[in-house]
C-alpha cells in the first residue's frame, strides 16, 4: 500500500529510533501507537540529558545489579559474603582479646606527646613479622585482590562505571572528578591526624593503636565491616542526598571510591616487604614507615605524602631510608 501520503505515517521529531509507521484505519490502534511513542520519546529525552535528581531509574538499576551479584556471590565459599562473615568474626574476637591493652594504650596517648618514642620495641619491626607478607609486587597484587574488601569495591566501581558510560560526558564531570580527588586527600589527612590520633578515647583510636602495636610488616587491609558501610554511605550521599544530576553523582561516586581503593592499596603496600615500582608509592611507603617507627606525630598522608608539607606535619625523610 501507499504509505507515503500525510496521515498514513507517524513521524515524531522527539522519537529517535523509528520514523515510519503504518497507521491503520482503526482509531483505537492508532491512539495506542501514539501513546507508546510518547512514552519512548520521554525515556529517550531523559536518557539523552542525563537522569535528573528526581528520577531514580539509574540508581534502582545499580542497586538491583549489586543485590543480584551479592546473592550469587553468597553461594561461593570464596565469595564476598563469606569473607564478610569471617572478617566480622575475627574482628569481634580480636576486640575482646585486645580491649584491656588498647585502653591502656589510649591512656598513654593522652598523657604522652609521642607514643612511638615511649613504646620502644613495641612499635618496631619485630624479627621477620608475618610470614604471609608479600615480598614482591606480583605477590602483593595477588594477596590484595584475594581479599574480599578490594573485590567488593571493585564490583561496585565496575557497575557504577558501566552505568556512567551510558550517559553523556562534559567539562563538569572533569571538575567533579578533580574535586573528589582533592576532597579525599584532605579528608584522609584530617581523619588520620584528628580522629585516629585524637586526644580523646573512642573506638577509632583504640583500633588504630592496635594497628600501631602490631609488627610493622603485616597484611593490612580494612575489613568489610568498614568498607561496606563506607561504600553505602558514599553512594547514598552522591546519588540520593546531594542535588546532582545522575551523571555527575556517578562521576563523584566513581572518583571518590577510586581514591579510596588507591588509599587501601597504598597503605597495604607500605606494610609489605615489596619494593614499589612507582615513585609515589615509594614515597608513601617511606613516609608511613617513619610514621610508625620514628614519630607518629608526623606523616599522616597516604595517597599524596606532600600534603604533610602543606600542613607542617612532615618529618625528616631521606631517599636513602
């Protein structure tokens, strides 16, 4: 039939995927076609311009995908959920055993200016340390990615990156990414300086004192009991609470969590016997070794040790150390 005449084809300037549809004489069927096209048209406009703050379609897909992966992973004995149970059980056991020691150490931190100088051999490299500590970069990477925390953060980043790639990019995304890098570096230094080394006693200082009391060489990766709530809080802040378009919210979330993963790797690598190949990681390792073994009132930065020079908390550090 001839479908080229006006009235016998439906063309919508807002509809992006089809331009030629035959309309029968049935008025009801024609109306159904028009309604369907209007729905697709509105979805295409929303997809093109980025999901607005009031729309939660992208977030629902992200949460649904993460739940499906978590459910599937729970059936694996090497999965993230199994690792979370083991980590929480070990954390409870360790906190019960070290509670009197940590209370005493917290009292010492209140009354003494520098704990490292007063503890002597407690805060030093004891013998060879943990035999499971990696000695090469290859072993360090293998042990790091075998831990459930980096894998969980990696899954969240992969899903968020897939959702972000389906949206448009602009200069605002670059500005948001740079802002998140700066925010993480400042947040990391401030939390280490004023919360983990605080003058008052709380759970964070107790856990951090336990970290300082261990052998310097040990496998040091945060448990899922800390990383999962942190990831959930970041997703809630950037994707729900802040009045940002979805594409900017995902950019902020991705940048923030990438910096978090880099921090986790840098801190873990500083406590291994491996020699980092990147100069930034070598500087971070030397600075953190000084923080543990010489003076714990200096060198609070990880991802960018130069931040301590800005806030006058950088100690003496030579390249030969």
